[in-house]
């Protein structure tokens, strides 16, 4: 079985974790999540690492959970693998720069929120499609998103489940940079090089300090999100709605 997560050491202090699962549209399957968590654990233990680039495919950064995972949750399994990823990203010892060249949807964009610097493509689509699929937001989105974009725009994004082109989100506080798709990786790598010039312990302490309020928001949000999910997924119509709308979404 081909690897779904690829790790490359680019130059001193900089590594790249690439999500590359075209068969499942870079969706968060249990296998992909397990590989990603293992890679993050190994990278976080490398003492020379100063910054991590998180990338996807040119067409899709990450399209959220697979249909199989959503059906697992609908069946009552609330311990699926992707629920552990947000805290692992926020707790990662050094900064993570997410290069969102392709689309990022649902849980895929939620994971990006847990990174430290985000570079998006003007042409690509970004949004949270939870409510379209018949259930409430998860992965800490209800806490993390308002902290970035404010209450009113977070409400619009989460309640309408609208997809936005990257250029529509410029200046909203979600992304650090919005550039043409062909420039996303270059801009992200340039930022990584700037960070790699700094001392590891300085980056580590600054990252930990900046991440602490978001980790607290994540934990608080997940309590309410799990309760809302239990209510949503106890509705027999939710599973039918997921299966009806998943491919069309």
C-alpha cells in the first residue's frame, strides 16, 4: 500500500510533511491520520528541526473526513483518529507553516487552523461544509475560527457552509498570505527559511506561548462539539443526508 504521508528534509532546520492520497482526494481516513500522527511524533522529536511545512496536493490540500469515517461517527464511534490531530498540531514544538495550494474543506481547513502561519491560493476553495452534511462543526472549529476571524464572519462561514475562493478571504484574518496558486509553495518556503535563521529554543518558546490560548479554546470547544455531535448523529436522518450529499458537496 503506498504511503499517504511523505516527509522530506528540505534543508537545515526545515522539513516538509506532504499529504498525498489522490485515491481518497486527500481525505482524512483512519490510515492517513495514523500515518500523519506518527510522522508528526517523529518530526517533533528531531532536535535540529526549526520549522515544518505542511503541504497537500496541487489540487486538494485536504478535503476533510472520508465518507467511511463520517459513517463511523454516525454509528456512534466518537473516537475516530482525526479528533487527535488538532491538539497534536497545536502542541508541535516548532512552528508549522501550512501551504494551502489546493482546496481545503471541512476537517481539512480545520486542521489548517491549528497551524501557525497559513498561505492560501487566490483561486482555490475554502470552507466548512459541516452543516451542509447535516451535522454541527467539529475538530475545535467553533472555538478556533471565531478567534481568528471574529464572531460574525465565523458565524457566516459555519452556518452557511459556503465555499469561498481564497481571494474572497484576503484580509479576513484567516490566512497570512493569499497569492496565486503557483506562488503558494514559494511564499511558504521563503517564510520557512526566515524562521530557520532563528534559534530553535526561541522559536519553541514563542510557539508554545502563542499556541496556549488556542489549545485552551480547542479543549473547551470540543466538549460542546462532542455533545452536539451525539445529538446530531442520533438523528436517523443524518446518516442518509451524509450519504446523499457527500459526493455532491
